[in-house]
């Protein structure tokens, strides 16, 4: 098991925006962000109980960090889940996986997402990760261009099997 990452105080990522750890009271806003998405509009459920169970599972796992972006008015405008994953490949390197990245549709293209991902990469570095990985849906061509611009390389083919 990986060590518990250090507590991180809210950190500015762009003028008027901070990243901080999500808390239970954020859940309603997080659900809204998940729905404010071309795929989330049809894929996300409307079961607050399921989201609460998921939040509690992530929040209680020391290898997970659910990060939110808050604007200067206190509104949540972004989220991402960071997972520190130990392994034996690549010389036993710890890896950081970035999942569930969402930015409010009204803020896309304004630098908030870049600041958020830069923050996540630094989070991984500070916690001993030697590799950062993420996936994005094949239909998200804008997201693919965004991650490529930030230095990510499409080096693998990801596959999923929905068990529901």
C-alpha cells in the first residue's frame, strides 16, 4: 500500500481559482459537474445515494485524492480524482492516475484545466510517482488535443468492460 499523501492546503492554480480536497458538502456540485458534459448528460445517473457511497469510498482510501477547483465566489468549477497506484512494472514505479476530470463548460479554454492538470502532476511528483497516466473517451477529441498540448502522449490503447 502506498503511503498516505500529505494534506495539502488550498492552492491557487490560476487567478481566482484554487484546488482543494473535496468534502462531503461538495457532493451536489460535483454531481452537477459530472452532468455538465457531453457524455455525462446521458451516462451519469440521478441517484444521490450511489454518488455518496462512491464519494465515501474514495474519501476513506489514503491512495485517493478527490480534488475540486473552486472559484473566488466559492463555486465548484472543476474536479478530478487522483489515484496513487503501486506496481512492479517499470522498475516498481509508483504511478499517478488522473480520472474523472471535469471543468465547467463555461470555463473551458480559459487556463483553469491547464492549471489543474499541472497541479495534479506536481501532486504526483511530490508523492513519489514516476509516471502520470490518464484516459479520455475516444469521442473527446478536444480533450485529447488538450492533453497532448500538456505533454501527454497517446502511447496505449485503453479498453473498458462495463459490468452493469
